């Protein structure tokens, strides 16, 4: 859990993903479309991926990927990110976290 907390604050946007997950690809594409440069952890390629998956599950993330942190705060998975995109708050969150400058 401590490692997850440290990793989630390394950059303004951190995404936990799996390289073969289509929804992960969609979320990464959406986030990058704002001009961000997120830190992406591919859990299936990380030697500590299972440990991170367990920590994400303990936070209540289901499904485990994709999971997005903005400004060190857990935003959630696909549904939560898309909800913020649809209601117009995602861009504001990225600006506040200094992930983009507009």
C-alpha cells in the first residue's frame, strides 16, 4: 500500500494499466489527448505487478485496471474518468494538477 501511495504521486497523472487491456488503451489515449505525459505502470510487465494489483483491490478498485490518479488523488477506473470527461471536469482536474498548461 505504501509503494502504491508513493508511485501515485510521482507525476501529476499516473495510470495503472495492463498492456493488453483495450479499456486501458482507451483511457491512456484520452488522457494523452489533453497533452499530458502520464506515468504508466503496466502491471503485467512490472515485476511487482501482483503486489500493486492487490493494493489497488484493497483501495476498492474493481476492475483493477485501468486506475487513474490525478494530482496524487485516486480518480478511479474507466467509468469515473469517462464521467468526468462527459461532465467537463477532467480537463480542470488536469490543469489543477499541473498536468497541462492551458
